[in-house]
C-alpha cells in the first residue's frame, strides 16, 4: 500500500426548497503525491470538484445581502483592530521621530548639514495624529461639515432595503477609516530624504477621501442637493 493514498470522506449538508436538510457524503481517494507542485494542483482540482458537487439551489439561500450583513457584523471588531494598529504605528512614529530629533541635535553639535529638522517633526506630528485618531477624524469631519453626523443614516426602519443600505454605509465607513490612516502614513514619508514627488498630494487625497467615506451619508446628501436629486 506504499504507493496508495488516503481516503477522504466529505459530508455536504445543504437545504432543499422546503427548508429541509439534505446530507450527502462523498468519498474521494487521495493519490500519493510526491512533489509540492503535484499537491498544489491536486488541491486546486479538489476545490473545483467540491464546488461542482454542491447543489445549485443551495446558492439561492445566501445572497449578496446575507454576505454584506455578515461582513457588517464583523466591522466593529475589525474597527477595533484597525484602531489598535493605528495606535501602535503612532507610538512607533513618535519614538522614531524622537530618535531622529536626537540625531539632528548631535549633528548640529558637530556642525553637520546632513540632517534636517523636517524629518523628525513630520514623524512626531503624524504619530501624534495616529495616537489621537478619533480626535483627528473628528477634526477632519468638522472641516467639511459644521455638524457632522456619520451615523445619521441609522433609523428605526426595518425594511429590507433600508437595512441593506445601512450595511453598505457601515462597510464604506470602515474602508474610509483605513484610507484615512493610510493617508497619514503616506504623509509621514514627507520628511524622508529622497521622498518621491507627489507624496503630499497622494496622502492628502487618501485623507480627504477617507473623511468623505466616513461621513458617506451626508456626503451623498450633498451630492443629491448639488444636482437637485430627491434623497
């Protein structure tokens, strides 16, 4: 039996049109694979085979709305994770800026012109903005709106389309938060020697786009009011 593989039993459980459960067991003989390339090809083939064995009517149970609802349920946890990552990056940039500031002071003592005060100050300022991320976002929102209300789209309406749009807005807000953080990180490279041209405009674009996504509901209202559409 040295040249033979193992036996894989897969249990497929789906629902029929009447809401009942249909269970199907599929037995697959796994061949003896010698190389990593063969293993990769085999498991790709296995994934395609299992997808073909899955009944077509089972896809009618889960739609785009269910997928977005599941993603939206994970957004608060993901938001905590992204905020924590921003705090860690902020601490790193502040410490890095302080070290660069120390190098700048030593270079000034030695009458050296290789270091610039622009680099450490940029790291410290961007790091402080990341450490105070909620305040930075609030200031950005107040720059474009006198009374920003990022969650004004939430209502007591339990209609299907209302819930669907609420989920879409929540996901866009999460993407906007990531874009805002990415914009700050891009701006932190302004002080680097030999930084690429267009770094400031690229970072500012991410920040402004992130602010619009975070307050996506009021941004859409502004677009509707500009072109005379009824919201």
